[in-house]
C-alpha cells in the first residue's frame, strides 16, 4: 500500500513533468500531509504565490478576450424585433385583413381551418428564424403591433380606392381577393 507522502510526491513529479503547474495545484514536496488528523492544514508554498502573480496578466487578457468574443457573438445573433421581419409581418397583415373582411361582410366568411393552419405555418416560420414561443406571443398580443397592423390594413384598403370603414367596400375587396386567388382570398369563402 502506498503512503500519502509517497503518493503526493509522485503526483507532484508527474504534474511537474507534464506541465510545470504543480505549484498551481498546491501540491508540495514538503514531507507533511495535506491535512492532519488534528484538523490543521499546510499553507501554500512560496512557488504558488510567485506563480499566481505571474499568471494574473495572461488570465486577465484571456478573460477580457473571452468576454469580448461572447459580446460579439451575442451582438451577431441578436434578432430584430419580430414586427420588423417583413415575411412574418406581411402574413399577419393578410390574416388580419381576411378576418376583418369576414367580420364586416355578411356575404363572406372566414375559412377557419385554413386560417388556423396558415397561422401555425407563420408561427413555425418564426420559430425557424430563431424566435421563441414567448417572443411570438408577445408580438401577437402587443397592442402596439395590433394597432400598427390595423393601420397597414387600412392603408391597403385605401390603396384599392376603397373605404376601410365601409362594410360594402370590404365586401368588394373580399370578393376581389377571392377572385384573384391571393393569400387574403384563400382565407375567405363567399357564402
């Protein structure tokens, strides 16, 4: 059986041969055990203090470099606000227009199953772009986003020469979108 002194001395020798870092691990060649049965302990060797002082600069440089690289990765992976992602925002506008038309026009109804399927595909695409479910829900439930999309919808209706406040004009738009086979039209059905 190997005694503690021999074991520690052998470990220190191996560490010294491998990397010269024995002092950093507080392994000493002193002929005393690391701890005593009475509860005492060995203090750090002078080599450890010298090594510690010599290592401060490289560690500080490495720590600074690691922090800088993490900040760069975070900045590079920062996603834009979901409301600025045209691909998602335009689809939400199309759903909003189809819903508004179906609610205001008695001769047109929403294709609910198709609409739900469409919304799931929008959510899946947002997830694929790296947005979490919480980010998607925050975008979807935001009063500011709802108001902004409503304003965009009204602008779209006006661009067609129609009044967004008129149910008859929304019916006209809905029928035109259905006939055209647009995304908005695909979410609607004439009664």
